[in-house]
């Protein structure tokens, strides 16, 4: 990101509109600028296996 883009994003993260959630997606926390990362909470997501998805669909939708 350019410096201007980073500053705009930082301002938006620090002063979000009411009821706003930001989801910043990156391959790893190291790929996010430190100034932005310091204002975020990391949430690790995993990709379910094909078998898990199939099982869910069968249980939920028959």
C-alpha cells in the first residue's frame, strides 16, 4: 500500500462508523503493516475438508 492508502485505512480502523467490522485478509500477520496489525485481533480460519463439507450438507440438507 502507498503511504496515503495506509493512512486512510488506519484512520478508518481507528474511527470506524457505528456497527462496523473490518475483516482484513492476508496470508499471514507478517503480511500486514505493523501499524495496522497492532490495531487488529488475529483470527485464524481453516478450510474444512471435502468430507467435512459433504457431511454437513448431508446432515443439514439431506
